[in-house]
């Protein structure tokens, strides 16, 4: 039922966007994942993956937000639709391995993060075999995870190749993540010093308010000036580190890293499409650099 509601929501959102924009987005998408045709066996699923990406992930150049985010900005959205749309905004798109297939759920691992998820699914045995590797999207909704309707499966002989590509991708991300960790750690000392100076300033100002002696007043004002100067320097230092963290997180980790992962998923999807069309070729001759 939830997948049906998600598909209805996608249809509702895409109806509000110009066809020219969707057409251009499709061209951009297929530059990486390959052009699809109506006679492809996986045409509907691949078009579904495109529409999910367009609706949930594609940033519109005119307002720097996704169609889903624009939808959520509309105050007239029905409460039940808003709740689902908010859940979709937290969706997890990745490459998954099916680990356990039960009657009412499937346990999968996202090989890009090593996170494990128990997904509510009554048709798991029809959708997956044990250790299947596939592209998919998870929606966290009302305390459960759900799949969307569309998957891209990769044949088992390609697993080693795909894992090696993911490993290389994650290795290239480690430098930025290590830098982020270092910057967060470097915030501790100035923040601690700032807290001490702020507390000291409160005490000195309280003393100043309680004295009438000129020499004492002069001494306290001099100390306050020194503390205020030190406080400004620490605030500047903290602000600089926080700005570096924000830029690193938004531009590199949430920007470049996200785009690189998307590109890898799409390139693998194109390899899957070529394999689908060329069953006489060894799959390992398709899934290669």
C-alpha cells in the first residue's frame, strides 16, 4: 500500500513541473545511466528509478531545492501526504545486499555505508534471492523501513567488481572525513576557553557593579577590556572553524561525495542495462573499467 501511495505522490508532484524540465533531467540522467528504450525488459523499472531521482533528489537550478522540497513548502498539502513526503525526504538510496528473506521482512546491508536495515516486505521471496546485490531506495515511515517499487539488480559474478569500486570510492572520501573529525576536535579548546572567559567576564562585571573605589574600577575595566579582546579572538577562531566545517560538509561530503556515489550507482546501472541487452557476452566483460 505504501508503495502505491509513493507512486501517487510522485505523479502528483511531477504534474506540477514543466515537461521540458523533466525531459532535460532525463537527458542528464541518461548521460550516466544509459539511454533506455520501451522494448528494454527493465524499461518501467528504470523509468521509475529516474522519476524517483527527479522527484526526491534532483536540485532545480532556479531555486536550489528538489521537487519534493518544493512540494513540502506548499501549506495546503494534506496532512497524510505531508507525513509521507517528509518520510521520503529521509530516504536512503544505495546499493544493497539481501542477507535474510523472511515472510514479512527482508534484512539488507547498504554496502556504501555498511548499515543494516530490516525492511517490511511481504513479497521478499519474489523480489530477491539470498545475497542478491541491487540498487534500491528505502523509506523510513512510521517506525518501519519500506522499499519503493523500483530496483536495479546486478548479477552475482559482478559482486567482487562492485565491492572493489565501492571500496575505492570510500577510500577517496576518507581524507575529507578525517579532516572533518580533526576540525571538530580542534573546536574543543577554543570553546572551553570561551566558556571560561565568559564566566570570568560575568564575575568581573558583577564586581564592577558592586564597587565605588576609583582604583578598583580602573583595574576591573582594564581586565574587562583584556577579556573582551580575548573573547573576540576566540569567537573569530571558532567561527572560522565552524565555517570550514560547514563548507566541508555541504560542498564536499554532502555535495561531491553524494554526487560521486550517485555517479557510481548510475554507471553500474548502465552496465546492468548492457548486460540485459547482451546475454551472449560474459558479464565480467561488461562490468569492468
